[in-house]
């Protein structure tokens, strides 16, 4: 069987890991399935490019000279916000629109969106740039919390390391879960991360602003959603009285402890609903005392029942 040829685009001021991360996934897959992939790094010209981090990369060839490709992958980086850099990439993508798979990592969605191929499609990007993408491309059905999304032959992912998650998903499609799991073990990463970007962006934002006794609380909450996360329990962990803890929490972060915990629980539950576990099991796993209380909270936040949410999004992904 001929190897699947993957074309990875490079350009000035790209995010190096958006390209190198998936490249390592495909290389590792070849260790388990001989010649599963042929990878080509493609530039607008044959000249070396310098990534945002200062790494210099020399493309294997140019976009115009590229052979037929099974998959195209577009990394992100501030270079794509330069029209002179983006224009030849967008024009080339339009000509290659019938490629079997086209994927973007992080702000690589900017180039893909400019082609119009994502109009009416579900997609995601780095949480920090989601607002800009939504404003600039209102026809895209943007889901800013997702790690990666497939809609038809188009794949999009969140920021930086999420490109590895996306590449693992492509490997799983191509050569099966056994190989993708072996690659994940090789790279010491999760095969599928539970939860969305919010579990990383929100707690990290919390930690960046936190001081003294609050410094480790956010990450601990995320890892312990099934436990007692009442104000009293959190206050005890922070070494404060419940009333003093609540005042300090609200003053520093603009939300009550209860509201923050509920947000984390429901976002995690939303992702787990795409698994085969029952609604009751998911409710308990994120800390709700009963399926009924979970359903009420979920409907208040998302305006739909958990079962209907699952039906809608499982059918759209399949």
C-alpha cells in the first residue's frame, strides 16, 4: 500500500510546534506501520523560513511544485496575519480544495477560513483567538472550547499542542486505534484528552491571577470534579474560613466559588456526553448528587437536555 502523503505548510513567523508536533506523530506512526506516511514540508518558496520561536525550517519543496496530497495541514502563527504571507497559501488551498483532508492547527484556521471552505461548518481554534475568528468569519459555526473538530473532510484544532491531538485522530482514522495508542505512548501524551480547552485556559488564567493560598486551587478543582467542592471544602483547602474565602474569591476573580465550580463541571460533562457512558454515570463523575440535579443545571446553562445535546453532536460528528 502506498504511503499517505501529508503536506505541511510552512511560512515566516509560524508556530513551530503546530508543524513539528504533527510531524512527530506521523513519523512515530511509521515506526509501527511501515510507510504509513510520507511527509512533505511545503513553502511558498524554497527558501528557509524562521518560526516565531526563532527556529529555522527548510521546506522540502514549494506549494506550486507539490505532488498530489492525501492530507494538507496548515499550522498557525502570526505570519498568517500578514496578507503578503497568507495570500499565496489561501490561493493554493483553493486550488487544492478537493484534497481528501484539509486540517488547520490553532490560528491556521485563518487561511482555511479565507478560502470559504469552512462556511457553514463546525470548527475550532485557540481559545484566545476565537473571538477574532468569529467576528471575521461569521459563517463558521465556531466551537471555541473543542480540542479538535471534524466536519466532513475539514479538520480544525485548538492551539499548539492540540495539533498533536489532531494528528493522532488522523492516524486513528487511517491505521486504527492500536497504532494511534502506540504513538501516543511513544510521545507520552494522551490519545484523547477529556474535556475542552476551557479546562486549560480557565484554570491557567485563574492561576496566573492567583496569589498565596489560591495559587494551586484551580488545577486541583479540575482534577477533582467528582469530590465535595462546596465552599466549606474549598475554604478548608485554602486554609480560610468559609465567609472570608468566599469574599476573597469573588473579589479576586469576579465569580462566586459555586459559579466557578459549576462552570467547570458542566463544561467537562458536555465533553463526556460524547462518550458512551450514561447520563447518570456522567452526572456522578463530575460531582452531581443525582442525574436530575445535573439535568436541571445543564438545561439552565445550555438550554437543552443532556440527552438531546448528545444526540445532536454525536450525529454531527459521525
